[in-house]
C-alpha cells in the first residue's frame, strides 16, 4: 500500500508540476490585436498553410529543424546573433499551434522566423534540391513534391521553378518543374513562420 501511494504521489506531483502548473500559467494566453484580422498576432493559419504543416510533419522536417529562437543570454552563438530572429521565442508565439513543433535537434538552422528570411522562390528551389541554394547542405531533396512536365505551347508556366546551374541541365529540353499542391502548401507554411512581432514579454 505504501509503495502504491508512493507511485501515486510521484506521478501526481510530476503531472502537477509539468502539466497542470504550466496550464494555469499559460492557458489563458491569446493573440494580441483584434482576433481574425491581419493585425492579430499570431494569426490563425490558412487552410493551405495547415496542409503545409502536415506535409512538414509527414516528411520529418521537425527532426532536423527547431522552431524556437533562444535568448541572447544562451551562450556565445545566440540565435539572434546568427540572424535567425529578432527576439527570443515566447509562449504566445505558439497559441494557435496544435501540435507545437518546437523540435529537438538542429541538424539544420532554426525555422521559427524563416518566413522573414527567404522568398517563396528560394524555398521552392531549396526544397527541390538544397544544394542549389546552400552548396554544403546535407538536407535530403524533396524533389518528389515536384513534377517535371512538358511546357504547353513551348511557354513556361508562371508556376515553373527556374532551376540554375547543373540542376537546370537535368531537365529535358522543353520541360519544366512545377510544384505539386503539397509543395505549394509546404512553402506557404514555411512563409507563415514569422516571429518578428514585438511582444512585451519577449524583451530582454
């Protein structure tokens, strides 16, 4: 009986400290600004962005990339000094995320603010072949999210990705690379990752 009570007390106190107490502290957080407007932060993601988040999860992006900008006091190589964001991440940044994709490793750079760093065109080229944009990248290519198809009437589609260098030479003459709906959704999700809003609780 004493052993059983010990288990209950151990797990109960752990649950209270790790789940219930943070819920009391942070459960009432909401967006700042008028909800449902472009001024609200963080805004609710669009249907396409949510689809992109599922593509991000399905392809294991969270195993190599984090989404949490560390404080300037976190060692000599602070994330802000690296240009990954303008301020540290705080709980309010994630109030519309379920689940929150904080990540556990940084094989690649942090993506919490990647929507402010690169354009849609850059993101598509990087997903198609990371080495085209970052020569020493070890990220696997997500080429399967793109279609190679013949141009219509010999004219490139507005959606076509303009490959460069050796990667352009791989495409048959008269063909083009077109992003699938999943590729467009993934890029939309990446562009939605923007923690540049000034929040009082983020000031150091």
